[in-house]
C-alpha cells in the first residue's frame, strides 16, 4: 500500500488549502481518531477546547507561516481551525496527558518508534543513511508532502492535517526521524515551539548545525528525541526535555540506535515516570535493533530491512502488530517503516508493518 504524494505550491496558505482539499476525508478521520485517543487518556472535552485554543495562540506567535498553513488546511478540509490545531499539537496534548494521568496501556508494552542510522562505512551502499519503524495508533491516516523552502526542497511524511512533516529528507542532504520520550516534568503549558513546528524547521534546514539547533531549542513542553542525519556531516540523535537537551553523535563504524527512553536520563536529570508501568518494549527494541545491525558490516539494504521486519519478542518486537485483545483505543502497530538515503536523496517506506509489503521508493 502506498501513500498519497502531494506536491504543494504557492504561499503557505495556498499549500495548506491544497493539503486540506486533497486529504479531506483522511483529515476528518484523524480528527475523530485523536479526539477519541485524547479523551481516553484522561482529558475532557473542556480540556481539549482550552488546550487547543492555547496552542492556536502559540503557533500564531511562534511562526506566522505555519499558522497560515493551518488556516489553509482548515479551509481546504472543511474542519474547524481548533480541530486542525488539535492535530498539530497532538504530540504535546497526548504526551503531557500521559505524564499527567499515567499512560493508558493494556499490558504496559506499548511502543512508539525505533530509529537508527550511520555514516562512514556503516552501509554497504555508502553515504549517510537513517530510518525508523514508526509505531503508532491504528487508524491514523498519513501522506507524503513535497514543498520548497527557499532553495531547499523537502520530502516528508506527515499525518493528514499536520502542517509539519516529521520524517523525511531534503535537497541539502538533511534527514530526520523521531522518537517519543516522556518525563515527569513535561507540561503542555510551557510556551515554546511545538513538536511539529520543530520537525518542519529541522527538515527545512540547510546544515547539520541548523537542524540540531532547531531540535535543541530551549524548553520544549514535552520530551522528544530527534534523530538527525546529514549527507556531509554524519548522524546525531538529540534528546530533549523541559530540563535541557543532549546531543549524541555516532562514533566509529557502529550504527546509532534510539528508541523511547533517554539513553542516560541522569545526564539531564529527568525522571521517566511512564516507564514504571512495566513498559519494557523500548529497551527490548533498542537492544534488539543494535544486535541485528551488528550482524553484518557493512550493512546491506536487505539485512537492514530484515531487521526492521524482526518479530522477536512478539508484542514488544521491532515490527509491531495490533494486539486484538487490547481496547480499540489502545491498539498500536508499525504504521510506517522508513529508510532514508541522504546522499542519494531517496525515501523508501512501507505503509503498515514492513513484513507485509515491499519498500516503495520516492526520490527528490
């Protein structure tokens, strides 16, 4: 199954209108899915209205062009602007609720993402490459967006209705993958650039330094990890929290891997309260992916894709499938598998678990 690819043109508002018109049904579906998931997390309808209104003001203050894109998406899709805001702020709204109320899980084994990457001879086909299994709720609709920012062309994956792509590449050789993190200090009321605005800025960057700077911008409301690659400068993963950020660079010939826990929480002084429920999936996936990628050097695309399809551990495996006995609102799976070749400027992906289809490749 392939994703729709939208070539957006014109002003930020016009790009938003194109996004909204072409993904109208998918956006309506995502609004329904996220409202359901947020209510299940402990938020009330009044909470959603208050917090969406606050984030609408924050997007407006932080970035006028991003706000204009959101306006266009609302116009093109026929959705209320606050519902489009809810989608664009869904990272902060959900993750802070999970820190506030405790993450709702059936068995404490939910998983979000496993990212990897490297340069300097790590991959048999050469160059800098990054990628991930993006594990998330079933029922979420996605798309690929391509647009220009100045002299830079960006190709990225987004959830329908979200103005900022979160996984992708650009013509300057910059690539991005992401991992959800959580800490007890996460607080939706902190005024800073929201997650999806940061990912868009990273993907519009012209250099590694600029990309890392956007990732590590001060005091995010919610913790996150940004896995950044540069065709010219290698790979780094940027752990961020309201208490600070930490940049971890790839060293030597071993690939860098990151999942959904801070690699050294004490370095930032964070407390990962949401791991108390026995959510061991993140540790298993990180260790398993490191072991799988260490089996062959340099690493072929075939071996890499086999690692992304790995099922050891069952419900906590690298390649995730819905647990049918879980409540519908809690079911997750590997929604997207992405392999990004930054020198060749190729984006290869599967929509759905990678064990169920071959990779589709789109190039800049």
